[in-house]
C-alpha cells in the first residue's frame, strides 16, 4: 500500500511518545546539560595523542613518523620532527614531535589518522562540548592540548585500549627477553674468548 512505511513510522513514534508517560525506557531525550546520556564506546569526534605514565612529554607515543600528516584527507595535521631522540616503551630510541598541531576547524573526524598510525599514538576522542569564541587559535589544537593519558583512553574506548595495552605489554616482555638473551650470549662469548686467550697464553708459555 502506498505510504505504508510512513504510517508504520508514525505509529512507532506515537507508541514511544505515549509510552514515555508510563515507561522511562521510552524516553528518547534527557534534560541536558543537567542530565546526560552515556557515550557509546564507538562514538568519535576529534583525534588526540595518547601518552603513557605521569609525564605527557616523556610518555608521548608519537614518534613523528608523519604518516598521519601525509594520509589526512583535509590536510589538517602539521608535524615537525625533533632533532634528538628518546626511548620508547621497549627502549628503542625514537624521534618525537617537536610540533604537532591539528586544525579542528577542517578536521572531518574520518579516523584515517588512527587507522594508519603504526604506534597506537593517535586515537579518536568523544568529547563534544568544544565551543570557543576564538575561531583561529581556539581551533588550532597544539601538542599539549592533544595529549591525553592512556588511562583516559581506557575510560572512553576500553575494548580497543585493552587490546593495545595487552599487545604492548607482550612486546615489552619479548624485548626484555631478547635483551637478556643477547646479554647472556655476549657474556658467554666474552667468557669463551677469555678462556681461549688464557689457553693460548699458557700454550705460548710452554713453548718457551
């Protein structure tokens, strides 16, 4: 029947409207901002930079590889690589961003920067109350504004954050085991070389 879909939609609307007077579960709105609906885990707005530990500058995961800057469709990410390096979570020396800016006035929240980041350093936030009276500096977010802790990341995206943390913890354990094995091998080699040198010295003394 022509218009059957529209009638079904109107019936559902009326059902929820009338039902909201007797069943709170039928309520589709809340008295914002006094009341707030819980954010969905998959909700996203603008990106932020993840850091580990208490110090955001020391713990920033970003290594300034600039992949996100290159892949960003609206070109709203600007990165300057550091001249020096710092150790990452497995102890490998890495660059870090001396400058990391995002112009949120043109960011389209596509999440491509998150998908292409090989270091789990950039993720999508779900904060939405971001109005500002400064259309220039207020919409150009710098590194210190973008940096948010791994604990915060776990509160808004617990599933993804847990998977990342477990993988990183495993990599730390593997790197530690590899370093210990390399140190043991080096010690064994040094001991063998020392023993060989002693034997050679003893043999030389006997020949004399």
